[in-house]
C-alpha cells in the first residue's frame, strides 16, 4: 500500500510549498497612505477601561515587521473581542479592523509578518470590556 506522501502529486506539492514562509499582512496600501491625515487633538484622561499596549514594533521597522499588541482588562472584566477596532486616521477615516483581526488570539494580537508603506501612519485602536468600559489609544506605525 502506497503512502499518501509518496504519490507523485504530493511530492510535487511538497517541493513547491514555501516551508517556513509566513503570509505577510499588508496593513495599509500605498493609495490609503496618500490620503491627507486627519487632525485629531491629543487628549488624556484617567479611565477604568481596558489598557492597550503595543509590544512590537518598538522602533522604526523595515519593510516587514512583527506586530504584537496586548489588550489588558481591568477590575476582573474581560475583553470584548468583537469591540476591537482599528482606524487609520486619514480623511476619510479608513477601517482597518479586518486586516488586524486575523492575528487576534484572546487578549493578544500577533501578526508575525506585517508591512506598511514608507512614512508614519496614525492608527486609533479602541476596545471595550465586558462591563462596557472603553479604552483607546493612537499608535504611530512608521517605516523607512
């Protein structure tokens, strides 16, 4: 009896697969990056809503980088994953949520290989917890 892995078709498929290759997530297109920036006033307030921490990239990334973010619930509440939203602060605002949510796993978001065009890109991240409290922050992704 022949093994499935010994068939000629499977052998060809195995040689063509890019083992170790990880799909790259293009977070922002060149066309989106060309739109004018939205001017958002900086505000600070004490909140009991969830915290949002950008873990990676820590500095100006190359063309491709690992993107990691942590959502931190407070006071025994849980993160509401359906509430997580990513908005590119352009005129008009561009909803990037679907591009980021592919890497969502519990309270963490991890995209092993992401990319943005050259420049600085302001993105508002918002999340609610199980008690309806909201947390948000603006991150700036930059690339050379």
